[in-house]
């Protein structure tokens, strides 16, 4: 089974958003940052307990701590997007971005573009997952082939494709 896709920078930004939202280690560190920093900000005014500045410090700490708590997710999302865009701007990414011919067979996945050829066996595919815009075929804990759903004619075609490649993967693992 062969498909031709074109990966854009936006596809890789979406992949990173998906990965960070679903990575257990990133979720854990994000929870620590969100709740931990907010808690520290809220408790910081205790240093001024017994001084004339305590009431002001509590008010400021409450406002800043609560603002941090609610602004953290959006700030983190923008940070991830900015870092991904910056990394892709740093170097030549012809092998990642642009048109790819992908062939899926019982042996694995063969990916070809005008700059490189890559063959990956099914037993090295960690998982196959998707979101509303893309299919992600993870070939390591942090990298994946990004297959945009826009290259399929219908949702039913996407489902058939995912089921078929999942069956190929499962038959070799």
C-alpha cells in the first residue's frame, strides 16, 4: 500500500503538541510546574508574616499565583510551538519537510523523498495513534512519521488505513 503525503512545519508543530500532551513524563513535569510554582507563589507571603506588608503580600501572591496557574497551559503550548519552529529554522530539514512517498508492506515502512530513503521494520514501531488532524506512527519514544489526514478522501479511509497498518505492525510484534 502506497501513499504520498506532504509534511509541513505545521504538521510537526501539531505532532509536538500531541506528543507533549500525551507524554506521561511531560505531563508529570507540567503538573509539578503548574501546581508547584503556583503553590510556592501563594505561600511566599508567609515570609512577611507579622509585618505591615503581610496583607499586601498575600493579595499580590494570590493574584500572581492564581494567574500563573491559569496561564501556564497556554504559555507552555506557545513555548513548545516557538521552540519547534525555531529548531526547524536552524538547519536544513529537507528530509523531514515536503513530499514523501510512503510504502507500507508486511516487511515494514519504506519512506522516500528526493533527499533520502528510509526503511523501518514493523518491530521498531512503538505505537500508531492519531488526533483530529494527523496519524502518528511512532518509531521511537519521541519521534514519529506524521501522516496528515488531509491526504485521505474520507474518515472511513483514515480508519481503514490505520486498521491496516496496525494489523501489519501487530502481526510482527
